[in-house]
C-alpha cells in the first residue's frame, strides 16, 4: 500500500446535500496520531463542538482504519467508529472486527466521514472510485442480518461487506450498536447516530 500503510484519502459523504468528495489525509494527522482512533478523535474535535446535538445533522459518523488494516498482521482488520455519543453527550467511539475495514481500505480510503442527514432512508455502496447513495426504504425496519443479505443480493456481490443498524438504531435507542456480520461496534449508542441520519447501512468492496 502507498505511504507506509496509508492510502492517503478521506472519503466524505454529506447526506443532506448528497455531495460525495475526497480529501487528502494530511501528513500532520498521520504523524501526530497512530491509527484510526486518534485520527477519528481529532476529526471529531475539529468538526463538532459542545453545542452539537448527537442526534442532529451536524454530528459526524467517522469510520477509521489504521496503517496495518488490510495486512496479515493479527487483529489488524479492526476499525473504529467515532461520533458524539447520544448516550453520554460527549465524544464516543466503538471498535469492531470483521472484514469491512480491509474492504474500505482496498477501495482506496483510510477514513469515512459522514455528515448531514437524509430525508429518507438510504445506504451507501463503496466500490473503489464508485460511491453511491442508494434508497433504503425497502430495507428500513429489517434486521441487520436481513439487511446484509438484501444488499448483497442487490449489488450482486456476495463478498461485499456491510455495516448496518437494526430497529434499535432506527428508533434512536441510545444503546444501539452497528453490526457487520457477526461483529458489532457496540459502545456509546452510535447506531442511533446512524439512525438519526436515516443511514441504514454502508457496504464496501475494494
């Protein structure tokens, strides 16, 4: 991988404007912070404040990988999700294993920053340079397992990796997690942040 484990890009999705953009991962961030959790925290600090409503469109969902993600190093497939927590009202993060993080990295992105809020349920599909916001009206209300299967069928790709929320996240339950396969980013109620943005799922394949 380029840059000693970094792909060098942040993918940003604004669900309010439906704008999708990329920006470089700065040398300063790479030098000052090691791995996803540190950079996630700095991005959240820079982009939110004390008045930010955890369930408002100005909150962020930040998904971060590390320089070792996508390698054969044991446990290196883990990723961190960071947002202002609806459970505590302050910085919150959750960590999970699974194959989602390597696929995000193989698609060319070290970090995914989601902001704004959609008017209707949506999900993201990330496949290399193709990033799409898709209608999720037909999977809103489904379980995470059902969502995983439906998105794999819709994309025609059984190997695509899916992060999703269930009914707890949709209903803004403040202990809702984010599920990928048999793994879950369970801390801080970050599934409710996805639900507040009407974001049902994120699928990635690189």
